[in-house]
C-alpha cells in the first residue's frame, strides 16, 4: 500500500498515577478490551500496545503501569517501562483524575525537559463540579504549563471524539509502523494470561493478587475447542493454599470465571487447566523477572 505525505503515524503513551482510568481510556480508544481493568491499583503490569488505523493515520497506543514508588524488583521494572515511554513517544497522554493533586516529582521534572507534545487528560469530570474541574486544571497546568488540557470521562465516553482528533493532529507525518489490519503487538497467550490475572484480582483479597504471575504453558487449538494450560506462580506455600481454597473451591471458581472470559474473547469453547506452583520471592529475582517478560 502506497502512503502519501499526508499520512500520520506515531506512538502515543498513556501515563499517570495508579487507578486514574488509563486502561479504560486505552480500551475505549482502541475499541477492544486489551488492558485488564479492576478497581485495584497496579492492575497493569506490562506495557500493552493497541493499534488504531484510519485511512490517513495509524496510532500505536501504549498503556503503562501506574506511577509509584517501587517496593520490590517487579515494581522497579514496571517503572522502567514508564521511563522508557517518555523517551520513545511521539505524544504523551498524562492522565489524572479530577480532584487529584498527587504526583511523582521525578516524572514531572522529566516531562518538563522533553520536547515531546503532552496532552494533559483530566478524567472523571462527570463526577465533579465545575469548581473542582477548574481547580484540578489550575493545579496541573502550573506543574506542566506546556501541556494542552483535554477534559474527559473515559467511562462515560465523554469528549473522546475531541481527544481522538487532537491526538491525530499532533502525530508526525509518517508511514504506518505496523500492517493496517494489526490490532496489537502482543500474542494471544499474553491476553489469555491477563484475563486469568484479572479474575485473580477480582476474586482474591489483600496481597494475594500482587504475588501471582500467570504463565500460559500450553495453547492448542483445533476446530471445535482451545486447550489451555496455565501455571499460577506464587511466592509462598500459604499463598498457594489460598489460591486453591478449601477443597479446591477457590481455584475452581477462578477457572470458571477465567474460562468464560477467554471464550468470549476467542469466540470458541475453551478447556482450561490451572495449576499452582511456589516460586519463592519471584518478584525480587532479576532472572525470573526476565523470564516473565519484565525486561
């Protein structure tokens, strides 16, 4: 396909504090549920790309982990994804929740020094008064005066058309980076593991969801069914016992909920086998982090 000089393309990276709505926005802009969404912080662990094409543009969105102060190596690597996103972006969407004032000083200082265009996204405006919105805009524009403000509600899809137009307008003139029919750079196995992890976040409490890594070790597809085997790695035997539950009831429910989500995603019947294995202190191991795709 020949691309003329009016075609725009670029990498648009979505950053912000945990739980401000980055994954919801990403899914709305891409039109597919690529990023998992829960009410818990640190839901997004990896950098997930979603690709949106038009006749004269291609947008490569990245949903990044929420900005935080790392407590262990896994979080350090998650924050490395955020730092890298500041360097390779053609456009940065810095997203905040209306009424929010907390920020990471190091990230803000980095944003002040770069020449990359920034759209300051004020989210969840549907839940706040005009006075709250004005105060939020004033606070964040004082911190990032070079950023252009866009007020939205990702959940209610309010002003998303305005946002989309501004995003396209700020992209450089460039041929597409990916084939025009490609939706993401991630394989199906990744999204299957993310769907299982989403159900873990919803079904289990406290530290358990943050101590689990899901690895799809088997994925076989025939005409009528997809056979999937997934290993749930935890850090301690006590966590393994909680994942399995009394007489296996907890992991059985996890399997039912995960299978339904995966079938909806794939559009085929799924046989899902879940196993649990202890991998001591995996979140602090460089070697294991690389094996799980954090480096």
